[in-house]
């Protein structure tokens, strides 16, 4: 799929790695001002996309900063070994984005609607995170000096509270004055393969709801006055993307059939776009799709994200300690 398709259906790409693939495919060459590094682990692949120039920022449609994508297809199979590796890699990559003293004050924010499962990742992560601000002075002796003060918030969504999420967070920030905010949210993917198998970490903050065309006030350094790291997992895919991929695969099959090859050559991209748009018209192109097993996927991935964040923020906490003290 090319950039014109995403523009035609007004689809925002949440994952920087997907935005890079789309733009690079469009230009046919590397993108000036974008640096890409890759790391390979036993069950996990990490792609680090750094947007360092203003022109690249415009091309990618994302602010300058670091975007770390952790991909582990084995997560969908509930592979415990892969889950542990991803949690540890997540902790390692999170720590690479901040430099905080041991007595730092951190605010965790779980964005999303706890009543809608595909959008409940943020609140689920908050439920399973090690929140220590109220107990900071009373930590077990073996953890003294190894815990940071962490508070957490799941502010809900505008449709439930009637208050902009950014306004709620800003009020809490002004009261408790954290040195760092970490926000967790569900994302929209450009591929069904990335649902619940991909984690993105970004030091640029987040715009809640942008992946489903529902832009809200941004949560970032500019609006909060505090560095913001965003952690997200794709839980939905736009139906137009699935339809377009299906059409493309169908047309590829036509190419291999001599009699039908001429039909393929005469088809124009705007024709297929119109067909897809007609089918999705009742929802104005805003239909999103999620797997039927999304409940289990959210439960598994929220545990991984909560564990990774807790290990990154608390130096004395490893995966075993996290499980022991949380339970």
C-alpha cells in the first residue's frame, strides 16, 4: 500500500516503523534525516527509528525523537519464554530513554476506555503496575534504595468523564510534580500481524485516539512541562487496510493468469479505493477490526508491559520480584 491510500482514507499510522516502511516504499530510497537500527534477540526483534531532522518529521508525519519497536510474534501464542524476554527488553529500552535519580517521582498514566476491551490496555496495565508513592517510605528492607516513587492514574476517556484526558493529567502533574510521565495506550496497526505482537516506545509523547481518527490534546513535553514516554500496543486495524490488502493479493493472483492479466493492467488505484469506500460508507471509512480473542491478548500483553515498566523504574525489581510483590 502506498501513501496515497492512507491519505485517501485519512488513516493515521501509529507505529513509526510502519510509517517508515510506507514512506520508504513511496520514495524507493532511504529517508534523509531518519536513522534506523535493528537488534535481534532469541524471540524478539527490535527496530529503533530516530527522526532527527525537520524534513523527515514532515515526511514521516511524526515529531522528532526516538521510536523503539519490539516485535515478538510468539506473544500471540502465549509463549512464556517470549513473554519474559519481551518484558526484559522493554525494561532495558525504557531505561535507555531516561536518566533519573533513585529518588525520582514518576507518574504512570493508563489511557483508554476500560469498558471497551480493545481500548482497555492502559487501565489494565495500571491495575498490574507497582505503585509505590503512598508506600515509598515503608518498602521492605531488602528493597530499600531500589524503589522509586511511582503513582498511577487511569483517567478514562472524554466520552465517560466529559473532561479532556490531557486536562486531567495536567492537573495531577501540577499537584505531584513528577520528573517523568509514562503513558500507556492502545494503538492502531497497519497490519493484522502486528496486533498484540508489537510494542512501541516513544520519547515524543502521544496524541490519544489519533490511530482511529479521533485526535485529542497531545500529552507531551510541551503540554505537560515534563518529559513524556509513550508505550503502546496495536489492538485494532482499520477495515480499509484489510480490504486493500485483500484486493492487492487478489490482483497479484490475476497477474499469474494470462487471460485475466489484462484486466489487472486496466485497474486503477482510484477504482479499488472507490470500491472499498462504497463498502465502508455506512461508517465513513472509520470501521476498525479487532480479533475475537482480544480479551486474552489484552490480559497477556498488559502483564508484560506492566512488568517491563516496573523493572525499568525500580532498580531492585527483577521479573521474579515483580511477580512476588505484585501478588
